[in-house]
């Protein structure tokens, strides 16, 4: 799951760099979701409590 989240984030950042902040709403939503998934994955890997 972590590798998938990192891959999705790298892909989204490449789109962001290419379009120079001209992303549509859906792209911003995907970018936020991938960041949240990475944060949740890191918390799970590091054993941090979710509550």
C-alpha cells in the first residue's frame, strides 16, 4: 500500500510540475487523497495510534 501511495504521489507531483498549478479540481482531489494515504501508511508502518 505504501509503495502504491508513493507512486501515486510522484505521478501527481509530475502532473503538477508540468502544468504549473493549472490543475483541475479532480487532480487536486487526487493529490490530497494521495497525501492522506501516505500519511496513513507512514502512521501504520511506524505504529502510531490512529485515535
